[in-house]
C-alpha cells in the first residue's frame, strides 16, 4: 500500500468539494495589469495597495543596496546580519508610526511568531478575535498560552470573556490580540472599545495591522493612528509586503517591548536577516509616504468608486470598510467557476473558500489599488456583471 495514499485521498476530497487551491503564475511586474499564465489580465488580486511594488524609486534603492551590500545577509541579525540599512528602516518606521522604536522581521507572519510567544507563556491567557489571521493563531499556539476566542469584532463578547477568565488580582499576564483590518472581509476592529477593555482589565493589547498599514490613518499610518490610540496599544505588527510594496514585517511600540524582542524573538534570533535590497526598498517606500498622501487618497477614491458600482450592479460586497472588496458567492464551486470565467475574459480575481474563509462563505476578493484608473475599474465591473448574469448571481 502506498504510504502516501492518505495524501492522494485528501487531494481527491478537496477536488470534489471545490476546495483545492489552484495556483496561477505571474509573468510580469506588479501593476494594474499583469501577464498571468500567458494572458494579459486586469489585476484585482494583489495586495499592492499603493502601487509601490513596481515604483522606480524602490527599484533604484534596491539596485544601489545590492551594489553596496550584495545579495544575501549571510547571518542572523544578532550575529553579523544587522546592516545600517536595517537600523535606518527601523528609525524611519518608528517616526512614521509615532512610536519609540520598531524591529523589522523577514515577514509579517514572522513578526507575529516572534511577538506573541515572547510576551505570553503557558501560565498566561490570550484573548483572540475568532477571525484573526493564521499567523496570529500560529503565534498563540507557539506561546503555549490558553487561547480564549471572542466573537468577531464584538467588544461585548470580549468583555464577557475577560470578566469570566481574568481575575483582578491575578499575576497572570493577559494579551488581547486582534487584526486591525480583517483581510477576508475588509472590516475594521473596534479598537477604541478594545483599548478601554485592555486598560480596565490590565491586559496587554496587540494589533496586527498588516492591511491597515499604508491604508488607514493619516497618510497611511495605520489603524492605531486612525482611531487616535497612540500610546494605548502595546504592540503593533505591520507588514512591508502589502502597501509598502516590498517584503518583510515589523513590530512597533515602546522601546522596552522592542528591546525584549531583540532578546526573545526567535525569528529575529534564528533566521537570516531581511536582505539589503528589500530593506532599502522599504526605506524608500516609507519616505514616499512621509512626503505625500496622494497615493493613499487615490486608493480610497478608487475603492469607493468600485464598491459603489458593484453594489449598484447588485453584488453583495459584505461589510467591508476598506479597499478590500469581497464579492460574496456562498459555495466554493460557484466561486471557483466565477473566477475561472473572469480570467477567460481578462480579469484576474481569485476565489477564496474554506479554510481561508468559513464554510459557505466563499467569495471573490477584489483588491483595487492606487494604480488602477477609472477605465480599468469600469472594465472590471462590466466583466463582473457579465459573468454574474451568466451564473445567476445578479
């Protein structure tokens, strides 16, 4: 008997349920349009919110960094991998975010895996939104702390969970952790109410703002800035791979938190540093955002325009409050077929189904950006309507 038969069986099960992920190959630089699997298509799938992934200033910064520092870092940060570029990026991010210090990581995923186990352990408690990102879930598992999930974006549910599990006189640490912007639905956590609960119950508060960085707040400074909560959120986790257009992640907060992660953050201590080219490009991205909010404003203009036209056409775009636009379709098979027909007509918009989203809530997630023009958005809506009518969605 084939010892890997269970994998073949699982593949067949996923195929039959319409849940097997198909991976397309991109053959061009990121932008409003892409070449994917040999076709030129309108790009509605990338997290390149501000169009910086193909920005000439970032490319030039990366080239200069390669000329000076070479390709790979050749070491972890704590041994011989910390470049002057790393400290420059961290200083600029701290100023941009309005915090005492930041620490960069290889990805936003790694930042969560570093921060959570360094802050809490087996004797502590974590209170986590039920729809938090997989990297938060994995970080909580690595910490060994018991995890109490509260209803999505529901401050009352969190308050009840804290009251039932958190003793006022306890020396046990408690961490409340939430996404700032939820990547599948585009809704925003009620951070003001959550911050009040954290303060009342003596809990640490951590926000993963991967989809809020470069999108929410003044000039893209994130969800904490959006809600005016500077100094009231203990840990902010961000990514450089979405609005900043590069790759990498960071943790922002008080200096004592960052110093602690330099000593205890395992991805920082045991995995090679962010390469020079990516770090230099990230520095350039922060500088662009410091200079002007024009890209952020255009992103929001495009998002409002696209949603308005999709809603008018009869599509259900859920409860999104951000440029993330879920087109709700329900069953995985329908979403997969919708995505396939879009691609045949020149629109690259991927279907998302279980386990990425809850069972029965499959959707096409549309990601508009600042580099889309109105004619791009009009063309995309027109093709969505065409396919939607064919499949009886609108």
